[in-house]
C-alpha cells in the first residue's frame, strides 16, 4: 500500500520562498518532475509556482540549457 503524505498549504511568505527556491533549481536544469518529487508537491503545483515566479518553461523533453 502506498504511503499517504499530509498535504501542506503553501501560503504567504512560505509560498514566495518556495517559488524562489524552485525557480533557482529549475533554471539550473532540474526538471519539474524532479522538483515535484523532492518537495512532495504535485507536478501541476510546481509548474504553476514556476509560472507565477516568471519562469520561461522549457519545451517538453528539452534538455536543460546547461547540457546543450
């Protein structure tokens, strides 16, 4: 049986800080899927936070800019 994680609401300053951290990691080449796994958040939530933070998302399956 899979483990159920307790849902955490990210609001206010903690949401802003999470967005800043995710943006930095994404811009260094970490995938959205990996960010979601590491944080325990859904893929969609991570994607939405990145968009809120002004990140230009890479194309699906695109290699990180550093790896090109």
